[in-house]
């Protein structure tokens, strides 16, 4: 007996098989057949999503500002992410601070509005993160010695050789 009220015959539903088949079915029933369960769950989720896409609710969502507003707004975080590769000298501290504050405020708005606008929230969370990283780069470059480190790193062996030659030329000119 598997449990009080279910015998082996009732459990197997008349299916033939040895102990391996029995334990495989038992593990699947207990949730250990993750692959099979995942596959059926994926199919169920996909079919539910497909059915939702064909519904009037989906059309209403895709033709509303709850969808197109955040889609249009994704230009800000994409530009901020692209700017992460640019030189620190071109970062505007005031604009970066304003954009970070704007995104933090509208993250709260996207969370508090009913129904919650997760797409807008994700957009502003991405933008706030990118702007705060930019702000860190700005502060490091202008106020924490990043500019001096960068200028010192620019001197390569050729530049050092040219400077050494100039110093020698000054010494020779001074000696005459």
C-alpha cells in the first residue's frame, strides 16, 4: 500500500511495469519530474499568453498609453547605457542628477498607479541605475582625482622619451 486509502493496484491504474516504472510515476506525482512538469507548464503558459494576445484586453493594453508611453520612454535608458562608454569629460553632472531624480520619482509613480505599470517601472529603474552609474563616473573624474590619473596614464614610452630628450636639450643649452 502507498497510503491508507490507495493500494498499489489503484495507484498504478492497471499499468504494467516494474519497480522502476512505479518509482518514476511516484516521483512525477511528487513533483520530481521537473522536466516533464516544466514542459507542460511552459505549454500551458504559452497557450494562456497566446489566448490573452488574441483577447480584447490585449488589444486595449497595446493601444493604450500604459504600453506606448514606456516603449517611447525606453530611449532615455538606452541612451544612458550607450553613454557609459563615452569619456567622463563630456558628462554633465547637473543633467545626470536631474535625470536620475526624474527616474526615481517616476519609478514610484509607476509602482503606485493602479493598475501597476511594470513596463514603465522597469524603464525608470534601468534609467535610474544607468544615471547613478554615470553620476559616480562624473564625481570620480572631477572630484576624486580621476582626471589626473587619466592624464598620467596617457604618457606612454614615446611621450616619456620625447620629454627626456627635451630635458637633455635644455641641459645642453644651459651648459653653453
